C-alpha cells in the first residue's frame, strides 16, 4: 500500500503510531510557530521572513538562533505571508 501511495513505510508508521513521542524538533517548531502567529497577528502580517526572523530571535532570546529558512517553512505551513 505504501508503494502504491508513494510514501515511505516509516512515514506511514510514524503517522499512525498512537504512542509516538514528539521529537525535540517538533516541540521547538511548535514554540516558534506560536510566536510567529502571535507576531503576525500583532502587526497584521506585514513582516516578511527576514523581519519575522529578527523579531522571533529578539523575543525568543533563550532559544538557539532561529534561521530564516525555519521561519519560512513554518510561515508557509500556516499560510502567513
């Protein structure tokens, strides 16, 4: 079935495993995503990826540096432009 759907078996089992723990990257992405949504709502989504990256890094100074490609990916997922 996975071959027919052209997806990896690991992705199938990852999606349907009820006891699967979130990875550290998933947890970090959720925190960054929440901050991006908060910033976008406060300024009517006027920031592009570069300004959004600077704003997120300024507000989340306790995290490791967040790069613009991460911010771009999360903004695309949430439909923020």
